[in-house]
C-alpha cells in the first residue's frame, strides 16, 4: 500500500512539475484579443489627428494655459 502512494505522488509530481510546452490554443479569452497600438502611439503616428485633438482640448482650457501643463497638473 505504501508503494502505491509513493508511485502516485511521484507520478503526480512529474505531471505537475514536468516540462511545460506552450499551448497553441488557450482557453483564456484575454489571449484571443489582438493587442494594437495605444492611443498615444496612434496620435504620434498621425500628426494631423494630434493637431486637431490639441486644438479641441485647448478650446476647453482657460486662456494662456499650455496643454502640457494642464495634462501634468491633472495627473498629480
């Protein structure tokens, strides 16, 4: 009886701690979503969109306020 337990524990250890191969198909839905560029990367890639967004944001700020200063102040 003792030998069976030892064999069972060793087999379980080899199965759980054995070499792991990456799975092709993951059951985790997060891995199904392709990651694209971030919003900052998209704006950096398209200067026209960046200028348009900056002008729209500047219209919302008080006069003589730099956009960079407003962004750093809200982050603190």
